[in-house]
C-alpha cells in the first residue's frame, strides 16, 4: 500500500489527508485552524482501515476536536503528528511514501506536478508576487513538512498547471504588451486540480474516451470557476490573473468594469488596499445580500427577500453567460458537469443555470436533479442530447494521484 500525505497550507491553517490513491482510500484527514492566533482549533478524523484487496470502508471513526495555541506552521505539523499518534492511523504502520503539496500559483513555469527542490522553492517564493495570500503560506507548509518528513520526496501540485494548455489567444489580455510581459500579467486560471479530476471522472462514468469529449465543468463553491475542456485539455477558463475574475462568488465580485475602480478611487477616496478588500471580501453574494452562503441566499429567496432574489438572479445570469460563451468556444458540448459545494448540492442553481439551453437539446430531469446522492450521477433526461452530471470533486485524491505518478 503506497500512502501519500497531502498538505494544503494556508496563511493561518493546515489541512491534511493521508490517502491511499491506488485504492482511493482516505485513511485520515484533519484541519488545524487559527495558527498564530490566541487559540487554535484542531480537528482530526481517522477512518476505519481495510487490508489490501478488501473493499474501502465507508464508516468514519471518532471525530476528534481540540483547542490549543499554535504558534506557527512548524508547531502545526507537530500537532498533526501528535494527532496521528494519539488517534490513528499510526504513521509507523502507514508511512507516507511522499508528501503532496497544493500550491496555488505556478505561473507560466510549472505545468505538471514537480518534485520540490531548493530551486523549486525559490520559484514558488518568486511567484508569491502573483499570489501574495497563497504562495507564501504554501511555502511555509512545504518547509515545515520537509522538516518533519526528511526521508521522502515532496511534490508540488499547482492549481494553475491544468490551464497551461490555454492558447495565447485565450490567456492574453489586450494590454500594452511590454507592460504585461514585464509584470507577468496574463490569464492563469485556478481550481485546475478540481477541473482535471472532475473532467476525467465524468469521462470514466460515461464510458467515453476523454480525448473525444467536449466538457464544461462548473466548480461552484465559495470560490467559483467554469472551464471549457476539449479532449482533456483546458481551452478556456473564467478565473484569470487572479481568482477574482469571472463568476459571481461568495465574497468576490467576479467580472467588473475596471473603470468602476478608477471612479471609486477618485470619487470615494478608496485606495488600492480598500479596493482589494471590497472586491475580494465584501462583494459577490455577500455584497448583494449580506450573506455569502448560497444556502442562505436560497432561503432568503424562498422567503421573498428582494436582496437575496437579486443576488441569485445575478449569480445565475453570469453562469448562463459563461456556459453559452464556452459552448461557442468548443463548437458544441457533449457534457456539462457540476461540482463543489454549490454545484453538488444546489438543485435550483443547476436547473436554472441550464434552463435557457433547451434549443441546444439540453434537458435536465427534475426528479434526477432533485434526488440526493453522494457519488457521480446523471441529472439530464434520457431525451437530452447533452449529458448533464454531478461529480463530487476530490482535490486531495487528485493531488495524491499526481504525487504518486511523479515518484
């Protein structure tokens, strides 16, 4: 059994999973939050294990939660190791053959999972200028993990890598070329690990050759993006230079006329930091309706709240615009796939996003769409000329797979 430890390190958090990618088995997972704050929160879930050849277990073991001060990422890793030792599974019994790290930004330099060397660390640090909220935190997690796991390879899996297949026409902004080149301004795309996993899972479910499949994958969570995938290759994606561009999200505005920011700077006196906070933290569903969670928006809409109804309508309007544009870019579509928290659970969002595509033969079956399920499921009707699926994403498993493929 080849086990991979998957690490997703944020500025004040550490998310981890111990995965057997060959059996698609998650042995344990945990989250350490509020690193560097007064009181940290530690959550660890150990799952029942099975011997090789036995079916994967579905019953969860006891869920462990604890609170304690955690100074930095080095201490967070020590806490993580203590969770494995105390609550299992023991790392002596299931030693990881490698550690896979989620790294948000690989720029134009990294287009595949990469073994982390000192030079790779330097590049991740340099690319922090493009992702100042993410890459430095990812690097802190890498360095802490390397101190704890010195004898195994560490692999970086980049969110942007899947989108390195975008053509120059798709990734180039119409800016002054010299300025754009000097400051590395282009469209990079994000959520690539999820889009890759989901598109490949959809092809397998349909029994179709990925190379011949035109897909639109909608990753709809608090952060949201849509990608046009032709033959397994990303050809267009909604997020751009940063994850701010594109769809309406929980707290992010998505697309907006840049001149509106000039206006706010001149007329409202908002500086760069204030505009950054406005667009990333106080916009989207939160800005429109005072709540960032789609479940709250749907409840408010059902109760007849005008703000929630408008927020929902704007959200759906933007989704339809992108799906329509991407069908045009692909020259047609074979499958439309929903994933992530909203995409996997919001029945109305799925049906309303595709409601205007009947002229293309897209038909969502109301009963299939309303049925709850954890696995991959078809929600299109038998008469639909386009497959519509719900595919639960599993970025940790995808990172583990890519890590194992490298070593």
